[in-house]
């Protein structure tokens, strides 16, 4: 399973590579891919937060009380 940190690393890698490319189409493709990775990472983190704060989720509620 992909983690948000892995996806963020991939996002940064794509964005960094886009700066080194001399091909405008490749630059756009890499930036777009970087944005997609970042969006997927955001979704994973959002889902994790929702599970941790969902009062109907006993495991999530337990995690929230421990903090």
C-alpha cells in the first residue's frame, strides 16, 4: 500500500525533474504527475484523520483519546 510520505517523495521527484527537462511537453507532464501524487497523498492523510476522529470508529476514538 502506498503511504502519503512515499507519494510526497514521488511528487517532489517529478517536480524536480520537470525543472531539468528541456522538453516543454515533458515538463508539463511531470508537473501534472507531481500534482497527482500530491493529491493522492492529501487524500490518504485526510482519510487517516477522518478515521482517527470518527466517533463511530472505536479504534480511531481510542487513538484520539491517547493523544
